[in-house]
C-alpha cells in the first residue's frame, strides 16, 4: 500500500516531510503514526492505513507535491522483510517497537501508578528497554519544567504509592473496576496541534489582558434602523462582527505595535490588516483570515465571514484561509460568555475578545440608566505592546463602537 | 463475647491467605486470620507441596544410595529403609515451617482464630464472620473487608470414597505406615506422578491409570513424553486410555476393575491413590446469602482487584480462576493487599511457572509448542540436551533437555520447557526473562557460569537461531 501526501487544503500544493516517526523496514501497526508532514502553517501526522513493513522513499526534509508517494507499507506480513530472530542482536529493537515495548514488572507498575507512558520514553536499557531510572528521569524533567512542583527526586526504594497507615481503603473504597468511569482516547492530530499551539502561546509570549466595556446602544440602533435595507441591498444580514472588524482596523492603525509581530530580534510592523475571525467548528476552533479588512465595506466583511462559516460547516476550509492573519477577533458572546481572556494566536501580538451583550445599569451624566453593555478584552504580547498602548487600543475600539457614525463616515 | 472488629479478616491460612495477611499487615491494616486447622500453612505446608518434597528428597537419596553410589565409586551395604524415621523427618520439616508462619503472624501483629469460618451477614457497614469450633457458639468477628482463601481439596470419586487406608487421597499417601507392595495411582497428573515416584523409589510397584491417551495433557508434548519414558525406565507402569470401573476391598487388598476400550481387567493392589483433580472449597462459606455465586466448578468469579460480586468480599487462590498452585495463590495474596491499598500491582498470569518434582524434574513457563501451533503464532524452537552439558555429566544426570520457544520475528521468549536435573530451580531464569519481556537473544547474551546446569538454558536460547556452541 502506497503512502501519499494527502490533499490537506484547496490552496496547498506542496508539503514538507518533516519527520519520519518510523524507520525504513520497521514493522508498523495499522493506525500508528508514520510521519509528520508540514505545510507552512499546519503540521499533520500520517497514520498507517494498514499493518506491515514500512519502506520509505522520500527522506525527511524534502518538500514534495501533494499526491506524491513518499513510501509504502508491505502488507504481506513481515516474515521476509523483518530480520530473522537474532540476525542483528537484539532483533527485538527492530520489530519490538511495533508491539508495546517490553517492560520490567517494576517499570510497568510505576508507570501505571504515576501516569507515565513508557512508549514515549527513550529507554536506556538493553534493546532500548525503559528502566526505572528512565521513568524517574522523565518525572524529574517534567518537574523541572513546572518549577512550582517540588524538585526532589524520590529514591528508588520508596514505595510508589503513599501507603496509609490505617485503613484508608475502607473510607476511600477502591473502585471495583474503573471501566466506564473514564474513557481514554488518543487526541486527533488537529486537537494535538491545537493543544501544542495554545501551550506555545502561553509559554512563548508575555501575554497579558486588559478589559473595558462598550455601550452597544448606537450600534444596535443602527442595525435596527438599516437591517431590512441592508439585507435587501446586499443580500446579507448586518451583524455585530463587521462593526468590530472596522473598529479594530481603526484602532490597529492608531496603535501599530498591536498589528506587529516579533521575528527574532526584530519587530515587523505590518501595514496590512488581515483580521482572523474565530469560528467554532466541529473539530475545534478555527480562525480563517479576512484579507485587507481595511479596504472592505461592512457588507463585504459580513459576506466574508458568512462564507467562512459555510466553509467550516462543510469542512471545505482551505489551509490558505487560515494563514497569515495580523490580528484576531473572537466572540465568546455567541456562547453567552460575559467576560474571558482570549489567548494569542502567535506570531500575532493581539487578540480582541467580544462578549455577550447584557442590559446593565450604568452611570451616565450623573444618572443611573440601563444600557446594553458588552465587556471587551484585549490580550496582548507585552513584549512589544506597552500597557498604555493596549489600554489606548481598547479605548479606541470602545469609542468606535459607541459612536460608529464617525468611523463609518471616515471609512 | 464481644465482637472483635478488624480492617481485614482472612479466611484460610494457606499460602494465599497467610501471604495476603502478612502483606496487608505490612501495609498497616489490622488483620485477623481464621483457620480451621491448628496448624497454619494450609494444604501446601501440611499435606501438599512441602511434605511431598520432603519425601521426594528423602526417597531420592535412598534410591541414589541404592542404585547410583557404586557408579561413583562408593561401595556401601545395601541401604535399609527406616520409614518411620523418614516420616518423622518429614513431619519435622512441616512443623518448622508452620511454626515459622505462626512466628510471622506474631511479628506482624496478625490475630489468629482457630475454627471453621463462614460469612455471617452484615452488621452496619461491616461484614460478620462466624468462627466456630465443633458445635460450639460461634465467635463473631467483624471487618469492612473479608478475604476468602480457603483453597481446595482432592476430588473424591463417588464410587470409590476415600477411606484413608486402602483408597486414599494425596494427603494419606504422604503418611503410609509401610511401603505398599503395589500402589495403583489413578490420574496421570503431577500429583500422581510425584507420589508414585516416592513409593516407586522406596520399593513399591507403581501402576498409573490415566483416562486420556497421554499423561500431563497440558504439558509440552516432548517434555511429557520424555518424562514418561524416564519413569517407565525407573519401573513405573502406565495404563493409558484406561478407566476404573469398580473397586472392591477384600482381605486387606483392593481389587480394582479397569477397562480399556472393550477389554476389562482386574488389578489387585494394596493401596489406590486417587489424584484426579482438586475442587475449590467454596461450598460452606455462606456465599449464597452474601450474593456470591460460584461457577459450575465451584470457582468464585472475581475482578482484577479479586473483588467478588459482594462489595467488601474478596477471593484468591484455588477458589478463583487459574492454575491451583501455591505460588500463584501467594502472588495473588500480595497483589490483593497492595491493590486494596491503591497500588497498581498486577498478577502476570501468563508467566506462572509449573513444576513436576519427579526425577528428572519437569518445569515450564509460558506456552507449549502445541499451544503456539494451535494459536498460529510463528515461533522458533531451540533445544539443548543435558547430555552435552559438562556439569550434568559430572553429576551423572544427563537425562532431559531445555527447550526455548521464541517468536519467529521478534525473538521474544514465548515459552520455556525443561526436563532434567534441578529443572525446578532452572526455570526461575526463564520466568524472569519472560516477565521482563525478554528475547532468546537476551538469554544468549547473558553470562551463565561454567560449569553449571544453567548453561543449557543459554545453549537452548542460542539454538533458537541454530547457533548453539556445544551442539
């Protein structure tokens, strides 16, 4: 069976074979990840569609066209392809990896008790076996990465589980069979990627969030007044999002660092306004990018967003749709969120969070009045955006939303 | 009498029960053990493994002195058997070991109750256990957890009930007061062959009757065949595909009618040992009232924690699934206690070794060749005969071989079968390697001291790839 680079998106024509996870001639099981391929934005894992012996024809680091055969799986079993037992001792290393790796009883127990996955650890024992030391080292590494946990390494002989001196088990009954209480599923490649990216955003930026709120009366009044007219003329409803896209562009123009990104030791200011719009899809959140938002009318913005939503529903989103935004808007309000801190989408430096509109008493001209209010949040990379700029940016958005006529007249 | 409350009550002080009790006490529980017999250790220590091995070792020495010393250049008068003394030594071995268990109980603060125990319902959250001596008032113990470890007993053939004299179980065959002239052993399993060996060496004529066409049906065929050849050479006779149809006791002799196909025959012998299997002792434990239903074979269904259908009640050893072996019950006892306290211990049922203490001994772990063939697992077999092993030559114990069965592609060890001198000790290496998921190459690349019997294991592992040095 041939292994081909799959079509990953409408506008992706080539992909990089980033990493082979299996070796040439290795026995692989069905659905095991074989290799990672990368387009300029997305990394995908290719899984084995059948069990057999892998032969690799395109090496790591090569960029090839979509549809290229990069290897094959010989399903005729394994006998002739796999080395005879002991041909190269220890033969187990070769073929053994197709099965769960052999473990000593103490390693199996400790791994279970500490929730470690020996198959992800490079063993230092004979034939690549994972030893107790390897487990302890992995744990020490994990602790070093999260310094809030204590760092001391437990001695070998310590019991793996805290042993209660009294009948703890009676008050905390051992669940008879865990079956049904938990379900374990491997993460899909997309979910894994999301997890990696979100974690990277947290770890690799100096992310901070500032808040403000906007009185939505003016925008709502505009929408009510021009709703039918707009629909008739443009064939699309007038939503809230277009106002925020417009407002964001205004604010980005006034505060260029928010539209910039860090590249090595440089700050790259981007004089175009490609705004990512977070859309919730079945497999997770995706952020298609509205190109040149500064040159779009409200109707064009609404049409663009609506097209994205359709594409997400139909699973037709191309990777090109997702690439290269300069700023992102996410609307937690559609799910009813009142206040949240959005997370950056690196290398972007800013993300605007919209929220639910709520009638709230506010003081206006010395009087308490009820107004439709929305909290706004801006998460930003503090490395290149100062607090003053972030607060100013969000205030600019507030002003644009509270007095949209000015923004629209100017635009 | 006031009720006594514990964290754990163990019913039965055999190898499963006493080990579970000690391990639970080590982990901090307040443990009680109820045992019917005044001696701890169960069948294994009192009337099974230990006394039978004591007699096997004694009778082996006797046979060596009689038959083999001359070959080594040791001239002696024909040795005389003092059976009473041999039995006394056996009893002394048993006593020392059972006293040892009692000492361990004391050391670990385990409370011991003598009497027959059964479940007696619940009081509040706690299970009640009634311990009764004779027909007296039962003593009531309570605990949140109860472990059933009552073991098993020899199956009795209804037509031929045990009488302790002429028709006997394995227990009685360990304490004959005289050497039977002719011992008939019904059942070609390991218990029958071991006890048959004891009396054969001490001078009995021994005939083994087996219903199936072969002895030791679950043992690797090459091993079972080699063992049968060896036992025949020693003078044991075998009647295969033969069953006992009736038994009559006359003039202190047993007249046993046997049938093989259409042919009938009568055998006259002094004693008949029935060793046709063992059955779990699950009948008198009050299981039904607790909501526990043993299967048709009397075994109690349990999950990985050894929990039965009744919350708080657990079972291990011969009462549950798996081979009825002391070391299996002991491991279950440890694992039970550790899991109760939240550890992730498991029993590696695939790697339970099985041993037959005849001479030569037979020992095995993992799958037999027949099993691998039936399961269509590709394998390669390596074999090495003790004939070519230096130490075996020195010992003049050259019978038998080591056989290593490894996966054809990965070399992973799937089964090891040994027949030969000290096979019981040699199998330990194979169990360790297999538990570590090791391969034949792992064995081959590991040092084996010279000259030792263990070199045969290394050579057999090399022979998996047909590169044994001394073959």
